[in-house]
C-alpha cells in the first residue's frame, strides 16, 4: 500500500495535479510565520536530521546494544536503514529535480526543473527529514527496546510523534512542499516495514 501511495503522489506531483494544493499550503505557511513558532519549528525539525537520528541516536544505541549483547546482528537494523535510505532517497531526489517552497523561482513547484538545478538546489522530493523521522526512529526504538523494558505505549509515541512533528515543521518552514512530505511518509513506511519484517525478538533477545 505504501508503494502504491508513493507512486500515486509522485505521479500527481510530477503531472502538476497537486500544484495548487502545494502552493496554497505554502501561502498559508508564509502568511502565518511567527518568530517564536518559527524557532520552535527549527528545533523540532532536528527530530528528522540525519546527524541527530542516524548517527547520534540510532548509531549510539546500536553501539551500546552491540557492546551489551556481543552479537553482530545488533548492527543489522542500522546497516539496513542506512543502505535502504541511501539507495532510495538519492536517486529519487536526483531524478525529480524539484526545489523547495522557499525558492523564488516562478515554477518552483514543478518536477524536472532545470532552472532549479541551475539555481543550486533541485533535490526536494521526497523529504529526507520525514523519511529519517520514520526509519531512524524505528531503528532507535528497536535498539532501545532490546536494551530496556520500554512500555508499548511509549514505543508507539516514539514512533508516531517524530514523523508527524517533522512533516509539519518541514512544511511550515518552507523546506519542502506538502507532497514532498507525503511521498516521504510512503517511502519511510516502506523501508521501515522491510526492516521490521525480520524477527528481531529472536535475533536480539533481551
């Protein structure tokens, strides 16, 4: 289902069917910029930043799990997440050639935008931060749950809150169009599902 949704939203965005919606959301966000909210959004957007979630949180907990368990399998979730995000995000971003809502180009919302490439940024689709907030928080929660007894409700909130927050903040800040974020949700869920298809409770018992 995630793959189908990604295909649908990509087709719609590439054909320009969602341009009106994207531009309307950009206009709303620009009209409602508040300094305090802006700074809060900048801070919360770090929940999807690669350095924070992949290397500090995910990487740190993976190393701790490796040290605690002495099992090489402890590295697998992190390695899978890194590999799968690398082979999906980069190629799609390069192919789509889409800039951000903060661009001053008249056709900024378009795909295959040579003007955006010449302007210096044409890798907006899909949102890497949103993908990170799904995939890497999944790895973080997985590692943490192998290390400590974390209630299922807390694990659920740790999985759900970051993607919702990052989708909202990255759109509000104008880093990505709404459809960039929606497509990223689909990519992130697809990668997350692939990672969690393995029986980690057997491979990495507490």
